[in-house]
């Protein structure tokens, strides 16, 4: 019979993901974000403008409504810029890391032996700038565990091949 041991690990000796050098998203991804937000706010503004124009009681409040709308736009673009700057990814020997967050920083670490599926997606605007998004799926979920946007398409294809190779080695 084998003796069972369960020794305590010295956590100070564990590798630290905080020391990893993260790759930043491609600079063109900020352009994609700006275009997407602009389209959203143009559609929202047009719809809201048409709705407000038909309400006669609000005719004196247009300047207040427009000011609030502009503040909302500036706020959304500011938060998007902060989010863009904080996102990063890294691929190590045994795992993939993705960092994101606006107020607090979240880091997701997924070991390669947990990866079940990898997908590469290109949106309409992203495709124009030659960018793609990698989605990494682990077992048990219907949505991806990590979505890494703003990667140059050729690099994204290389990452997908790397991850697919890691999956094949597990089988």
C-alpha cells in the first residue's frame, strides 16, 4: 500500500504571473474601438434625436440633453481608452494569460491542458485593419474563457496553431 503525503508548498517559491511581460494589443485596435463606438453613438443619437424631436414638451431642454449626451460620449471613449491600455496577453510554456480591467486589473491564467477549443474571429472593422480575435475555450462552458482582441491576423493564426498543437499533444 502506498503512503499518502500532502505536504505544504512554499508559496513564495511559486512562479509569479505578475512578473510576466505582457504583449499589448495592436495599436490599430484602438482605431477599431473608436469606429465601433462612433457607429454606436451615431445610431443612438439619431434614434434619440428623432424620438425627442417628436416630443414637443422637451423643446426647451435640447441643450441640456445634448450636453448630457456629449458627456456620455466623452465618458465612454475615456473608459474605452483606459480599458485598451490595460489589456495584455502572454503565452508561456504551460499556460496562457490575459490581463484586463478598468478599475481593478483581472488576470486570467489558463493552463494549456485545460484548453478544449480555439477560435479565430474577424469583425468587419477589424478585418479592414488586418486584426483578429482569439477565443480560448475550456471544458464546461458555452462561451469562451478568454477573448483576446486586437491581434494582427497573421500573429493570431500563429497563436491558434500553437494552441491547437498543445491540444493535440494532450490527446
